[in-house]
C-alpha cells in the first residue's frame, strides 16, 4: 500500500510538473503578440550637451529641449502655420496690440494631478521676470491680470506680437504654483511640476534623463507615440555615430557632416541638414586692449575666411552671413554693408592702430563643436599672415558660460552659435547686444543709438512692419560698423533620425529642440 501511494504521489507530481512546464512554455511562446503590445515604446536621444540647468526660469542653453516637453507654453510656432494653439486654445488683442487676452484649454492638469489655472500662468511669468536672466522675454509686459480660472489678460508697455512670444523656447514656460518655494537643488535633482506631454521620471546628472508620457496631458498623442524618452548624454560625436549605427540611439544632432554618407548608407538612418535660424558668431571682447580699439576689431573682421569657412565646414551647407540676423529668418529692404575677407585692409588697420607683429589673441571654442573649431583653424592661418597669433582653446560648455559672465576673462574672442526662441530680428540684435537686455555679455558692446532702436522697433513689429524693419536694419549696421561681433555664417541644423521614427519635423525656429509628442514608432 505504501509503495502504491508513493507511486501515485510520484505520478501526480510528474503530471503537475508537466503542467507547470506547459504553462511556462505557453506563457513564453503563446502570448508573444499581447506582451509586445504592452511593452513600452522607447526612443533614445543621443544628446550632445551636458545638462546643467533645469530651472525653467533660468535655462539659457540646449536644456530647452527638456523644457518644451516637460513644462509647456501657451502657444507654439510652426514653420507651416505660424503661431498655433498649445495650452492656450485661443487669444485676442486690441487694435494697437497692447492688450492681449489668452484663454486656456479646459481641464489642464499639472504633473502632480492638480489643476492648472490662470493663476499659474501669472505666477510663471512673474517668477521668470524676478529670476532676471530671461526677464528680457517680458520687457514689454506691464501687468498680467487673472480674469477667471481659464483667462489671463496681459497689458503691455508698447505694442508687441505677444501671441508669438508665448511660443518662445526661452523663458515663456508654464509652471505650477507648487514650485514657488522650491530651492535650486530641487530642480537640479530632476524634480518638476509642469503641464507638458512628458514628465521627468529619473535623472542621473552627466549621464541620462528618462522622460515618461504624461497620460493626462491636455493634447493628443499620435498612435504608437513613445511612452518613454531616454536622453543619453553623449558628448563625443564619434560615439553618437556609433550608437546610431548600432541601434542604441534613434535620434541625434551635432553629427559630423563627414558622417552623413555613411549614416545614410546603413539604410536604417536618415542624416540631413535642415534650414534653421542659426548663425556662427565670434563675439569680440571690446573691454580688453587692444580690442577696445575699433580698428583692431575691424581688422579681425576683415581677416575672417568667410568663403573658405562656408565650403570647409557644415558639409558646405552653411552660407556666408549677410547680416547679424540669418537671412532665412529676416530680409531687410537693402543690403547691410559687411566685411568680406581682405587681408590687406586688415593689415592696414592693425598698422594704423599701432599693433605690432606678435599680437596674441585668445579664442574660446567648445570642444564638442568641431565645425567651429575648423573655422577657427582657418582663421588662425589667415591671422598668422598678419603676424597675429590666434590661440585656440577648446573648452567645455560650462567653462564657456563661466567666461561669458566673467568681466576679467582671459579670452579675447568667444564662440556663439546663436539660436533664437521667438521669430523676431530683436532676438539676434537686442537680446544679444542691448547693454541692458543681453544674456550673453561677453563683448561688452554698449551703443546708445543701437539700444534705442532695439527698444523701439518691437512696437512697430506689431503695427508697422516696414518701419520696424528699417529700424532693425539701422541697428544691424551699427553692429557691423562697431564690430560687436564677427558674423560669419548662417548655419543649418544637422539631424540623424532612425527610419523607425515617424512624425519628425525640423523646425527652423526651435532648431535643435525636439517636440517628442509629435513622434511615433513606425
């Protein structure tokens, strides 16, 4: 009896074991499709810059990639449609464009689930103004009034295109009032409470950030939109290329133009240059002798190899700058008088200024900006013919920003790849060179007439464009005459995108910013 019982137990155990195995196999093989359907769709973005600022009221660099997706704006700018609704469903202004009323969509939620109201809009803009660095975005704002939970009214000091300004990729981000007392460490740790389509799930400083879809977002995601966005910090362009080829990354910019052909030949990637409101600028420190002498600055402008730089950098996609504003973005009525390469004129100016041979000029350029480095090396060769030694120092983005704000900086020239956040010439002119507005004060440029023009022209942008254009053109000519900077090339934006990614749309205004909610997995 005992043996029979043991045999029964053994057989039953074997049957149960078989059943378990069958279930395991069936689970592993049978429902493959249903499991695949439940897996998160993830896109990896090989990001070429260190992420150093996450406070939406203080972001001045490429972190606006994150800001646009996490915090959100009232409007957006579309290259085909112009200003389009976003958190604001509609808006209107009085006839002279000095009073603007924006109405929010109903039911907008912050990432913590709390409702987003007009009070939060007022808080957002007043916080950014108080922070200072991006206060220029609201120079025109006199007051902001909460009409009701879904309506804000902005009264302006002068006429302005406020609908376009609310789609600015700098400073116009929307925030919940719950962040009012948060210290800078709170933001630096990757905390937020925005209303954008994605939330910050995790943040490993210097390495990666993971964004996850906000299911209660006020907008509509396309079918097969991405559940997660992995922003992988990859400063080395060769490593970015390797990750793209190996499928570890699906999207990147700051790709070497020399790699375009090899990336496209994979059949899994599309690398291309897109039109952008970008410019290669070299800001000249007019506070340091001998660059405080305009003749020396003019000599530097005449010595730059514009045509050679256009051919030898950016895969030939760059164009010699015809002004201080890219001509893709703004065309004045008549041509601005610029500086062509003319080494003899440069030599004469240096002699007139009493500059002896052997002058050393120190230039700062970001180490991860190879096209700027190439241009600087071409310039170095030209200057050597004039007896001027151009010392090129390759520095990190963090060091560059420290030196931009350091009045005692050792640098004479500093690179600037200018991207604007709002479709106006004032972004290139006023926000960079107005002595009271500038967020890039390296040059120390200060000209009363220039400041006056930049202050008055925006009002006419909204009411008399021809007059505004004439004022901007005069301001632009002053910049060239005084050599506030050397305006070298109008630049494209480079991209490499996996063929598995749908919905990608290059936007010349937002440049290297990606609106992840537009993307989907093919």
